[in-house]
C-alpha cells in the first residue's frame, strides 16, 4: 500500500511538472483564497494579541464594565452607533461607589468620553477624544508620563493630561507643560504629557496619543453635570480570586439597578476581542471574497482534473489491463488533486503573511503567528483537493478498460 501511494505521488509530480503553466494557474485560485483567509486570521489574531498583552502587562487582574448586555461583536455593529451616540448609559456614579466598597477591589476608573473641539495655538483633529476619568486610570491602563504629572484629586480641577501627538497638533511641540488649551470654551492647564504608545487599539477604545484627559468632575461639568459613563475599569488586589470579585461586583450592580442586569463585565479574552465596526466590516467582506476565491479555485481543480482524465484515458486502460483496481485509479487522480490544492495552500499561507505584514505597515500592530492558522490553511486545502477532486477520480475509475485502450 505504501509503495502504491508513493508511486501515485511520483505520477502526480510528473503529471504536474509536464504541464507547469496549467498547474500553476490552477493553484493560483487556491493560493488567492488561502492567502486572503490567512491575512484575515493573522491580522485579527494580532489585534487580539496586542490587547491581551496589555491585560497581561498589568497583571491580568483587570475587569471592564460596560453598559448593555450585548457582547457579540457582530451584533454590536448594528447597535453600537445608536447606543453610543443617543442612548443613556446604564452605568451611574452610584455604581462607582458600590464597586469601590467591594472587598479586594484595588482601584477603579470610570471613563466618560466627550465630544468637542480641542483648541490652543491650533485646532486638534476632529477625532481627538476627550476623556474624563480619575487618577486611577494611569495605574489600571498602565499609562506612563513623558513629563509632568497625572491627574490628582488634590489639585485644581481645570487641568489636563495630553497625549504626545495631541501636544504636537495643538501646540507644535511635545513639551507643552503649563500651556493652556480650550475644551468647550473652558480653559485647561496642561500638567502632564503621556509617553507615546503607538497603540490606538486597546481595551479602552481610546487613542491615548491623541487624547486629552481631564478630571471626572470637570467632564461632568462640561456635560451639563450629567455623568455619561461609557466604561468602568476595575483592578483587583494582587493574588485575589478575580472570578469571585466579579461575582460580588455583579451582585452589587444588579441590586443598584433594581434587579436589572443591564451591564456587561468583561475579563481576559473577552476584553481582547476586537469590536471595531470597521475591522469587522473589512474582515467580513474579505472573508466573503476569500470564500468566492476558494470556490473558483475548487472549480478550477475539478476542471483541470477532468481534462487530465480525458487526456490520460488510454493510460487508465493500460493500467486496468495490467491489474489496477478502481480504487488504485481513484487514488492516483485524487492524490494529484490534493497535490494541486496543497501546493496552492502552502503558497497561499506564505503569501497571506506577506500580505498581512504589508497591511500592518498602515496599522499599529503586527500579524500574529499561531499553529491554528497553519492548521486552518492546510485543512481547507485538503478539503478542497478531496471535495473537488473526488468526482474526476471516480469518473476515471469507472472507465471501461476495453474502450479506454482503443481511445485515440
């Protein structure tokens, strides 16, 4: 049996080599499909990894509380815009007090993201976020200062910590300590400048390089004394049971919300799942294109194998006359089909990572390598080779040896 398989593999190699151009063009359809899927998986894994690394860097004892109960990123695509822009958050200032009093909670940082124009010597880009939070945000999100200091409850409320890129955009320099900028026509003094992070994709969904961070009380004042809390970050004490603490937080919030479980508590991998509308739209569209490419590639394999069977009808007759069984003939052509699909799969995997690294130059994270991506690429290749090569192989096996011998 091993000898027969080796013989079939040698025959497949010789057949593909004798028609290099035709074989290459057939593999190309598979290559494009596998490359697309590989690039999507590599980039999505890279996006998840960068957030997972952020969670790990602060000890892995972080929980994120968000309003609403929808945690499915695909479902959030159709809901997030309305919820974010118009609906009132279910999280309140009372929740902050309840969570603070829970045993094993080390620190807590609410996030209120405001819209508005940031102005100084120049006007900041329109997408520059204004974040109102507490001094604990620096500890929980591992924010480091380039110079100056972070927010402090004991200092003037009208102070701001800015990202390095925002400092350059509005002041023309990274050294802007003591300078004044305007938010909602309210003056704020710069007391700190964050170190450049180069990671706008994080579990806070905030690009801290372009952010102005103000005290939570100042944020309320700018928002007509209404606390519109989009997220609450919680950090537990070291060597504590995070699950037990989350259970206590959940019970406290349910009681605070009159029995309504209108919030989500995320940890670990849940936080690491990318939820960007744009990312999922691109990933979904790319997956659809990849699926079409794979179907086209599979049809190409079937077509070329049917042509090969027709060209080698006389050879099939000779083999059967010498004692080859239908199974032997089927395996001969099925292995040839698998060779084409595996060749396309391997080259697609390589091309997919080249494409992913090319795209990553325009992003802020690199693709991730994992054995799962290799397994998926190879599995799809094997399934394609088997699925689309099975009919030609069966057709070859069913040929009548007498008629095949007299085929011109």
